[in-house]
C-alpha cells in the first residue's frame, strides 16, 4: 500500500522540519515539501508531530516468573505497545535450565507465532552453561540475528548467574561482536537481607526495597563494568534506578569505555513511598530494581539529558494485582516482580520530559527511538525517518489530552502505574512498515502483521535483509 503523509512536523533525533512523506513497499520512498504523487491512502498530519516509531529494547511478554506467567502475551503486549507509539521491541528469551539456546529460542518464537501486531527481536538470557547451552552454541546466535546476551546478577536460585558464567559470556560477546546486558544487583547480599527480614517477621511490600538497597545495585554495576573491561566486550546496564548505579556508568563513559545504560519510565515517577500504600496496594510497585528515594528522579533526568544514560525502556513485565501479585500477600519475596508500562512511555516522557522542559523533542526521539535502534542492531531500518527506512511512523497530536487509566488500556493487567495522570499529547495514527495499525487512537492492526527482525551485530547497521516473514516466526 502507498501512503502519503502530508504537512506534518517531522522530528528525528537530529532534525525538525515540516514536510510530506511518501511510503511505498513498506519503506519511506520520498520526503519533501508539497509532494505531488498519487497514493492509495492520504493522511493529513497538519499541526501534528511525525515521529519515528518508538523502539522498546526491554520487555517481558508471556514470561514464566515467580510461580506464574506475565499476564500479557505477545498479542496483548504488542497492542499496548502500538497504542503507545512503539512499533518494534526486543523481548527476552529466557533460557530454561537444562535447555539449549536453540530450543529456548524455538519455544519463545512459537509463543509469538501468528500473534505479532508490531515487529520484534529477541535477546537471549543466559542462565545455564553447565547443563544447557554451551559457549560454542552461544557464539552462533549473532548469525541468527540474536545479537545481545542478557545476564542476571540477581534472583539467586532462579535466574542469577555466578561471575564465572558472566565473564565467560562476556568473552564470547567480545569474540562475536554481541552486546552484553546485565541486570546489575548483588544477588548474594540481597538473598541474605531478604532472609533476615522474613525471619524478623517483615512481610510487607516495602521490604522489597529495603532488602535491595541502592548500594547493591551500584556494586554490581561497577563489577560488571570492570569485568567487561577485562573481557573487552561492550556492556549495557539495564533499568538503572539510582545515583549509586549512575555514577560508575558516568565514570566509564567519561573514560571512553564501551558502556551504556538505560533507565525506565517508572523510575522518573514512582518512588519508595508507593510501596508503603496500605491494604497491599504497595505490591503494584514491586519491580526490580525497586522504586527508590524520590531524590533519584532528578539524578535520572540529568543522566538522560547528559547521555550518561542513553535510552529509556519500560521493562514491561505485567502481572495482575488482584490475583498474581497476591501470591505474596504474606511474604514480599513471593510477590511477582514486574510492572506494566509499554503503552504509556511516550505519553509520560513527552508530557513530563518535553512539555515541562527537562529534555527537548530531538532528545526524546533519541532516547525512545534512535538510540535503542542503534544499540540493538535495528538502525537505520528502525528508529528514524529517512528515505529507505522502514515506514514505522507515529503521528502524534501534541495538544490532545489523554487520561491514563487501566480502564482504557490495552494491557490485560488490572492496574496502571500512572493511574489518573492526565497528559497533554497523544498518539493519533501509527504505521508499521506502511500498514496503519493505530487510527484515531484505536488499535486496528491485526495479529500477524508484525515480523521477527534479525538484528545486526553491535555497532553494525541493519540492511533490508533483516526480517523474516511472519510465517517464519
């Protein structure tokens, strides 16, 4: 289908101008003023922003965890993403103990078959190098378009790896030009603190944060940076929440080391006091790392403004409060860790970041679209508006008011972290490779239109050969 988008304000990480955009064969074909070309569909974008489709590099859909499974499968999670202006995400394939990486990927791709509303790729989460996947097999994954390795330094007894596994994986990443991602918390220390809290009878949700102090995040972040330096690999620290973690990343970047970091939308708005809400409502805000002292919010805004942190993700990992979170009503350590957020990242960062003067429009696009695409081998097919790029385009009304609420969201969870927040600025229309998947704020895309994207290796660019047809997922 050919599409002509007329008169919108095109905003990328580098540019800001009014133009028309012509789309054909799923790519952007022409950009210019007053284009006079025939098109099957014409969209008037006058008075609206025309943005690249956002890229979320950190999501968990249909993931078993904590005795249950995230409430959003690929379809519902991607509908939420689309409604919020995200057209591509990279989900985590968690290697099951005793399972090869190839079998794990096949299992996770089967979960997505026929359900994809947007495009997606996978990170591989390494959990077992002794009885499951091998280093040799791990080294083959970048050839399959899985170009990032995730390791958990927390969740002892479940997902956590030891430093030997971490370092050996980093060495493979250095050899294969893959990107190492770490969940940086000191799982051993946290395990001791959790057991002491429970032994003392402390079971409430707030102890989730009190047993995961920011120093455990800072220590693990620094440890990962130093090990990556020895191994010679590039490192990406996920969901940075506090000053103690920002500082070692800032130092590494000042030294010119290959270290990057992300934070997540929720860490700008949710603080420790939310965990203290009565009647178990604090469980809604149990995710990891936990909500921190409010002073860290200014630290994080400063970090994304200065490029100490280079991306904002969601870490969308949704559970219901009424049933799934209730598994830990009498024991905070059994509350499934995770929160929703895929649908509202652009809403919140535009309103409180751009409209309130914390960051500019170009920087917002860089944080939500371009940098994630570059870091995870999707650029320039994704993350920008340019001739030859995929026609992943968001038409955003900067003056339309939107009330964020669980009552009108696409996610299947029964709450929203930002319930009752009114923002100015809302998604009007979303195109995925030229296909309209959101129209007038309503999701109209059908499952199956999304594709699995084979990502380029770290630092390389994605060519037009990077996608499989939906049937191949």
